[in-house]
C-alpha cells in the first residue's frame, strides 16, 4: 500500500467503526494517532531530525473531521504524543495521553469530566 492509500484507508476504517455503533448515544474516540495538526509541536524544527519520519501520519485532520461530524462524540483520547496538551474545538475535547518512558499519565473519565494524574 502506498502512502496515499494508507492515509485514506485509516479514516475510512474509522468512519466504518462509527457507523457500526450507530445505536450508541455517546461515544469516546480512542485514536492511536494525533487527530489534528494543531496538536503537534510547532514549528517543526523543535522536533529532532531523527523523529521527522514519525510525523508522516500524525495530525491528519481527516480523523478529527470524522469525529467532529458525529454529534455523539464529545471526547477524543489519543496517543503518539508525550505531553498533556488538552484542547477543545467546538463541542469536542481532545486529550493526548501524555507521559513518556519514565512518567506515565493516567486519564480517568467520570462521564462529565476527564481527570489526569501522573504515575511512575
């Protein structure tokens, strides 16, 4: 599969998954990749050169567009970042898991509010 095909295949799968659970009243989207470019480190020169390859599919806005279009999704939790930089855009909150090889982040959601704490 070439890069363009892989890039489009991933959001196609996400759209299919959202459709599979159409009976659910509320959803939390758990994504491996960062769903928006604005959640990445900018400017790019802050990222060490050896890690540039890892950004190939990070921040692909199509993920966020799909989730935002589904009114049942109010919360996204994603991986692939090592900082806790939560954001809100319109009605959707986005919470990267954060943490690194030494310090991990625990995220707990009680149905209304997400709480974040560091664990060793």
